[in-house]
């Protein structure tokens, strides 16, 4: 049965469910397994539904939700409004999950339209949307401040998706670099399926956007592109592998436990699909390694990472995730060995994250001169630069006694990334928090003051 709904009002004037039915459906929803453990989302939905039922739908704003549901002092309102925006995206995903499982037989359906907080309450016949993971919900404290120019990256990402998905009748691409594929290999893929070639190109574009990973807008652009690759060819493993890596990264970086669990579940499903489609590829194996790292499953993460490195020793993007898993596990010598071997055999036009990982490993092995050299080479060759690399470079100079350079980098970190707590982040990432503590101690010796 179809729906007739008045889109100008969050509640349908004609044929809308009775208030008692709405409240009964709401209680079933918040008591469901889908919403178990998500008290804040339960409170959010109950509030906006009750406000709508009481005729105050037009007055629902992020500020009113922040004040009435989350509470706190006036000085905290700005930050809490950001949390409201995050939770609105999470609530939309949870509602979609609920109506696809526990609530699939419900006669009364709740929607939270994008762009607002007043709910729509509908009769059955509504087909729920799939969870929308392109809206990356993250609180301000969970992420570093995006760098200047990131909007351009997002635009490029969306333009890339629109371009590749807008036409299936393209001439054979020119000799572009697609993950080391030769022109003949690309020609063969194109001959078999132009859509597959589009998916390959999209997925490899997304790989270049993941790092520096502390920029949420950059991750959002990458996730959009990987999802575009899946839509072009859902039998191509790369879209799933890339999506798994981005979702797991979000899970690691966010301080929101509900969002982290949602993203981990999503990443796990995507990684398993990549393995199912292409278990012999280093990319699939490295995606599964990263998901296991995000879960804290260290033995499995290391096993998948080492297998990925053996399968794809010259794939720089595979090496990025392999080196990070091994770095955080404390396998510093192995990180350096893998990086040095790759640099001796691969001619690179720019630097990659595995070279940053090598610099970090040298710091923890107390080879501070080697660490400085590694990070400076990354900078000179246009590699990923962010608060993490600046922090390690600062700490290395401090341990070498180069106090002026360390002080300058300390001021730069505080100025460019005033909210960054890389010291706390690395205590969380390492299997042994002592390594994160060592970094934080050296940073504080350089007069870096952690943001409160």
C-alpha cells in the first residue's frame, strides 16, 4: 500500500497514525535490539517525536535538542550542537537498520529527513533506505581540524564520482596510472566491461585520498568514491576493500562509541566481501588486517598484514596499511625492513604513509636522526603531512637536543592543529600504550601544551 504524505509537515494531517499508536510504535522501537545500548539516540528520537506530537515541530533545532536532551552549561552548547548533528546522522542509519530487520512489519514508521530534526511519522508501505555511511558523524574532539583546501578535495571526489557514473560509453582511457596496470591490462578490462574499468579507476582514486587520515572531510570524499566503485561494479573487490579501510579508520578515530561500533560492523562486512571476491589480492588482505587492528585483534591483524605484504610487496597502498598495523603492534624493525626494501625496488614520484611509519619506528628504536631524516624526506617529496608527522618530528628534534627546531614545531602544531591530541591518540592506537606515552613525554619536553 502506498503512502500519501504532506511533505510540508513532519506529521501527516490526513491519515496519520493515531497518537497512541505512534507512542506504542516508538516504545517498541527503542526497546528493540537495534537500539539496545544507544540510550542517547533513544532519548533523541523520543524527544523529537513528543515535540512533534505536542505541536512544536517547527521549534525543533539543534540548540533545543542540545539543551533539552543533552543538558550542560551555556558554554558547552556550541560543542553539544555539533554532537546533535552527529547523532542525527547516526539516528537515520539506525532507523534504516531497524526497518530492515526488527521493525520490518511495523505499521507506523519514523523518518528523520535530512536537513532538519523534526520527524516524519508515516503509515506502513515505506521502503527504508540502506544505512548511509557517507555522512561521517564525528565530534569535534575526535578529529583534527581539516586543513585549508580540503573543500577542493571533496569537490574533486564528488566530481570524479559524477564523471565516472554519468557515462558508460567512453573511449578507451589514455595511459593513466591505475595501480600499476599496464595499458594492455586496462584495455583488456575495458574490453570485458567498461563499468569494471570505471570501478577500478574510482577505487584507486579513493586510495589516494585516505591519508592524512585525521581529516574527516578527506575520508568522506574517499568513502563516497569507494561506494561509487561498488555501484559501478559490485563484483569488483576494490570498492569493498577501500570502504572497509575508511570505515575502520573512522571507527578508530572517533570518540563516539556507538558510531565506532556501527563503523566497525560495516567495515567488517565490507572486508569479508572483498576477501570473498578476491582472497589472493594484497588489498583485500590488508583491508582485513586493518579491520582486525581496529577491533583490537592483534594476532589476526598481524597475520593478515604479513600475508598482504607477501602478496603485494610493491603496492604502495597495501604497504601503507601493512606498515601501520606492524607499527602499532610494536614490530618496529619489521616496519623499517619492509619500507627500506620497497624504497630500493620501487621508483616513487612522491612519498607515502609507509615512509612516515618508518620514521615513527625509528623514533621508538631511539634512532632519532633516522626519524628526522625519514620525515623530512616525506615532506620534501610531497608525502602526507599532518599533526602526527609534525609531532614525531618535534619529538625527534627534542631528543636530539635541537631545542630551537623542537620549539618551532611545537608552536606550529599548536597553531595549525589547536585541538589535536596526538599524544592521547597514540596511547590508544599502540598495543603497548608506553610507546604513545614516550611520544607525549618528548612533546611536552618541547614545551607543547596539550589542549584542554
